[in-house]
C-alpha cells in the first residue's frame, strides 16, 4: 500500500504524524509499503525532509495524497484536503469529533475510513496507542516549563554566598496523566509541590511522587471515581467545600497548574477571580484546560494575561510547544495502531471492522458515519 504523511494545514499545528523511527518501523512491518512524506511536513518538529528520505520515505507533494491508501495526520483533514483523498482511503488523526458533525459527515461522504485516535480505549492492549496519554504527559511537563518561564524567580531553593533564594511553591490541580507529569517535573526543578484531585486513587499517586495531597476527603470523595477511572462531576456542596480549602491553599502558592477535565463535560471551574486576587503579585497560573472551557476564571485561550498582578497562562496546543517530542510519541502511537491492521498471514493491510480498537475509533466507513456517538452503530 501507499502511505502518506501530510504536512499540517493549520498554522497553529507544529507537530507531524511521522518520525524517522515511525517510517523505519513502517518499512519493516513486512508488507510492501511506499511511504510518502509531504515536503516540509517535519520542519517544525525538527525532522528535515532528508532525514525522512534516509529512513526510506519518498518526499512528495499534496497531490500524492490522491493515490494514498493510508493518510496519517495530526489534525482532522480540512474540507479541501478531504477532496484530495481517494474514496476508500484510511485517514488517521486526532479528529476532534465532538461538535464537528458536518466535518465527519463530509469524510463519510468522501468514502473515507476515518479513525479518531483520541477515542482509543484506555485498556492495557492499547496503551502504546494512547494519544491522550502521550500528549498529556508532554503537556504536563511543558506547563511547568512555561510557568518557570513566566515566573521571575527561581524554582529551586538556592543557597549562595549572596544569600538564599526560597523554593517556589507549586500547586497542581488535577492529578491525571498531565498533572502527575507536572508534579514530577516541578519536583525535579526543586519546587515544593502539592496537588489535588477528586479521584481518591490520585492520593497515593501524588504521595508517591513526593507531593502533598490536598482535598476534602468526605464520603462523596471516597466514591468519586467512575468505573473507567475518570472523574465525575462533583455535587455543588462538594465543590463549595473544595473551593474553600483550595482558596486558602492557593493564596500561599507561587505557581498553580490546572489540568482538570471531566469526559464529555466542560472543564470544571477551579480557580475564581477572588482566588487569583488572593495570590501574591508575580504568581503564575497555567490553565491546561483552556481549550475545554478553562479551569481558571479569566484565562484566555492562546494568551498570557495579567489578572491583578498574577500571570494567567492559556497557551493553546501545549504538546505542540514541544513538537519534536510530541511528534515522536504521536508517530509511535500511530504505527502501533497501524500494525494491528496488517494481517499476520497475508501481510496485507486489512481493517477488521469488528476489532475492539477499530470499533472504538472508527468514525466513518463505507460511505457512512459508523460511530455511535455520532449517529452510527459502532463504538
Ligand atoms: P483527564 O484528562 O480526564 O482529567 C485530568 C484530571 O483532572 C483527572 O485526574 C481528574 O480526576 C481531575 N479532575 C476532574 N475534576 C476535578 C476537580 N473538580 N478537581 C480536581 N481534579 C479534577 O484525566 P486523565 O489524565 O486522562 O486520566 C484519567 C484516568 O485515566 C486516570 O485514572 C488515569 O490513571 C487513567 N488512565 C488510564 C490509562 C490506561 O489504563 N491505559 C491511560 C491513561 C490514563
């Protein structure tokens, strides 16, 4: 088959859906594959065309997408890109499907088999294909780097002949994949770290990273985890108790990093204007949930704003701020998923629509929308 790694159309997207390693891996899967990389696709992830070529890819143009059996992308293809694909082609990307029904319908109409990587089930078998985790990990790291960049002081305690610089106090709200990485990164930089979450399981994970756990641990908290390991939306009463505890804690922090999300719901509002006002001037708040509505009141998507002397950081596409690493991991997620589609016997590309991972991620197939969340029967 022919496989096409596209150059991203969105100027805000610095990642690429391929790496030197992923091209090599594709070439070694034992099936006859022609890998074409759109010229310049890897530039912003520090992979020059020549490196892709050395790994066995051919450098092509957008027109090569027309003959591709598989198209790999970071973002959902634009309407224009879709018209450049042949009917029957497989497209794999982070599709951002919710609220984008028209774009999904257009992919169905074009006869594409479209897969949304972010719908990959979080089961052991699919761990190496889990883009939410691979990208959230890097976002958690980058959030601390961004905070350190905005913070006009050092993070570690420094004892020098000229005096002592105190360690920064960092508070991480939401201790999922991104939050745990933020905790670990802030600890490595020598900060005094605390964290909160509404899932009881997070308590032990936070402690094991050497951070202090801050939460209202009542009966509701003890029952707050869903079967899938995700957070539930908490009651108004709990939210009020949590807010009071957090308000007191936040006032003493130098850096706050928020990462809290609830699947299928807007991000919970965790930091109010009053809480920002209670922080010391020069403090920094990084809102990693800004694309999903934001955890921080007054955070602005794509901007660093000042709120009463506190810098509120709302960068978009945070994994894209560390594009070379993010692309490397994303490309690996893609290849491991593709590997499941190569028949062991015939070494041919064969999508099994009954496969658990395919069912969970396929949005469109055979001219129709197939995913149940968007009107289909699968998923
Ligand atoms: P997420 O991105 O959905 O949310 C981030 C964190 O915010 C979560 O820990 C959540 O509990 C927390 N949160 C939500 N509301 C909050 C509130 N009001 N206050 C404080 N915190 C709040 O979560 P995630 O990073 O995707 O991880 C969710 C779970 O999935 C975790 O248990 C994680 O270990 C698990 N997970 C499993 C696998 C796997 O088995 N393959 C892979 C990745 C993650």
